[in-house]
C-alpha cells in the first residue's frame, strides 16, 4: 500500500501535541485540551487496529516497510512491522488514551504540558517498535526517556527530582554503551540497516562485546537485577498516568530489544550469555518477590512485582524455544495491561484518601464494591490465575524453560507461589478485614470514567486468558522464523 501508515502512527501524536501548543492553558480551555489529546490518541488507536487487520499473519516478512534516506550514506529512515512488533504498537496506542482519560482527578497543574509530554512519548514509543535502522531505533529509544523524565520530575511526588534524575542517570550509562556498539556495527558491516544485518550477519569475534553493550542498556530498562533500583523510586514518585506508561510500555521496549537485536543480531553471543540471563532472571523473580512481600506502600509493591514479572519475560526469551519466546511476548502484553490496571487502582484510592500505605485501608469491600471486584480481577491476573492473560504468559514461559533447563524452570516456579502470596496479601489487607479507619466511610465508588477505564483493561485480560490464539496467531510465524535463523547461525558459527 502507498499510504505511509507507520509514519502516520509515529507522527500523529506529535501533530496532536503541536495543536495543543496553540491552545491557551487557562481553566476554561482545559476541557478542549483534554478532548484534542484524547481525539488524537483514539485516532491513532483505530489506525493501529486497521494496521492489524491489514497485517498478513502467514508470513514472517516485515510489512508496510518505508525506506527513505535521512543522512546520505549513514542513516536511513526505515520502518516496518512483523508479527512481534505489531502487538507492541497496538498496546501503546491502547494504553495512551486510557492514560489521558485517567488524569481527570490527578493532574491539576500544567495540564496542557502534561498531555504534550504524553503524546510525544507515544510517538517515540511507536517509533521504537517499528524501527528497522539501528540509529533510528536508538534515537527513538533514548528520546522516549525525556518525556518520562519530565513527567516524573515536574508532576511527581515529594522526591520527584531525585527519582527523575536517578531514572535518567541509570539509563544514560547503558545507552552510551549501546551507541558505541551501533557505531562499531556500522564500522564493521558498513550499514545499520537491520534487515541487511540479518542477511549479512555479524562476525562472531565481535559479537560478545556488542551483545554486552546492548545488554547494558536493555538490562537497565527492563529492569533486571541488580540495576532495578531506579524503578520503585520512579513508580512511587510518578503521577498515576506516568506509572502506567512506564510499567505498561516503557519497560517493554527493552524486552522487545532483546528479541529483535540480542537474539537477531548476536546469536552466538546470546548462546554464550544465556546462563547469565537465566541467573539474573531467577534472582529477579525470587529476590524481588520477597521484597514485594515486605512492602507497605502499594505502588512500591506493584513496582517490585514488575521486576519479578519482567524476570519471567527475559527467562522466556532466552530459552530460544517457541513456547518460551511466545510466552515472553504474551507476558509483556499481559503485564502491560495488568500493571496499568493495578497502578490505576492505586490511583483511584489515592485520589480519595491521599495515601498509598496499605495500613490506611481495610474493609473497603462494603464501601466501594465495584472497585473491589475489578481490583480482585487484576490481582488474580497478576498472580497468573487460569482464565486470565497472566496465566498464559507464565505457563508458556515455564513450558519453554522446562524444555531448555529443568532446574531453572523449577526455581522460577517458586516465584509463581511467592507472587500469589504478595498479591493476595495486598488484596486482603486493602479490601477485606475490619473497617478501622472511619475516614474510609467517606469514599465513593468508581465514577463513570474510572469504571470505563478499568473495564477496558479487564476485557482484553479475560479475552487473552480464554482465547490466547488472538495473540499467538500473530506472533507464531515470526518467532518460528527467528528461532530457525538463530539455530542455523549457531550451527554455522
């Protein structure tokens, strides 16, 4: 097709942000600002669904490819999607309008600027998932950090500046190493075109160092143990919408990078460093699960649970098994939906009570029953109950892990039990028990917008749980081809 649908998906949110610049930011115009941002994000979502409808699931080839010279003999603006990347684009365009709707009660100041940051961030995140040039990928990958840095630093909590700079500095070091690696790849191969690099391959003698350079960036952003410490601080201080974007999409850029570049470009190095990934993943699953069990702040508990869930993702990806990688991708999509819902649930009660401490609550099931039911669904999805999206991802990951390394799979399975413990413990203390705090009686149940947002997240969680083929059919061929090429490269090294 001649219509540049991917470029439209990338540019449309930024065009919406540009419109917002010309709208006055006084209180009378705040509704207009919201409507412009929401309309832009919804158009982008429906455009991504149209992309999915047009997408041919029977081939692993990249589709809707656009290739234009940007800087002659150096950088080409090249974008395209396969079965892996298209799902992350849809996740991005689905979460963004929900974030915009959710800010009605949480963002009081500089609303226009906040929405501009959200829309620009959407553009950058979509660019990450469809970039087919390493330099273009790097630009989108790093540019996406700037709006999040501003969201945390301007609209965050009491320690927002500290958390924003910690987030930025942690990610900067790894990113510099990745940039050096990209320049080295251009020096070695004469191109940064991902498709050409897949065909040419990268000399085995360079792969280990290049893999480690990319790993340094992806490990921080995943985040993997022990470079995960920026995440709880960032989540606690970020506004609710910022936490949703961070957990639902930003962390997935690193998981996507592991699949697209670590496995795709450096198969020999990936084979060598798989034990390292297994070790760090298992530590993240077990260690951070125990830390989550000890938390008294709801946001911090969910943040540590994110580290554990992403540990399952990296474990599944590096099994190099069909089920493992499929499970890793489905787990990322599921975690994007479930973590977004959980942070929004925390935001609902925080807007009413201005406290995230678990001890503040208890016995609210009789006060806000609709909230309690939806919160229960998301809690059960987070612990991997059958019938929810969380179960599908974890089950496939463990299936792949059992095929590749029995001991690692057994240890990782313990994390599922601990995960159930801290999520059920959280729900019990917040929702059930005696209503000791008399201030809770003043709480009101979900309003229409809150109920709509949480229902929109509940539906795909259940749909994927009961009918995972809706995702598997899209990613199956691309993953099969990735594994086939990976194994051929390992055999020929």
